[in-house]
């Protein structure tokens, strides 16, 4: 695999992590907003919210672990990571 391919994968991982972190943040706002939460419960979508929350949180955790591992491997190899990966890892820490 070339350095350019690795850089592209780093960018993709960083973008995906940032996207999932935004999704988790949006879902958290639903839990925090009493009116939104009440509407969800009244509509019978509470269990769906629980499922979506769990799935998004697990995905975010997996991507964070991948980002940390990728950054460690790059540091060990003396390689510069994609800025978007560094930023996403920093924001999710």
C-alpha cells in the first residue's frame, strides 16, 4: 500500500469519526431536550431511540479506538497523519 493510499484511508477514518460524533451529539440533544424526549415517548419511538443511541455510541467507540490505533501506528512509523484524523481524534477524546 502506498503512502498516498494510507493518507486517503486516514482522511476517510477521520471524516467518518467526525460524522458519527456529530450523530451522537444530535442524539444526545434528544435525550437532553425534555420536550423532544416527551414527543418521542408519546409517539412510541422510545425503544427505537434507545437502539439508535446504542448503535451510534458503539460505532463511535469503535472508530475512536481505530483512530487511536492508527495515530499510534503512524507515530511509530514516523508518518504524518491526515489533519482530519488528528482533529477528529482530538475532538472525540
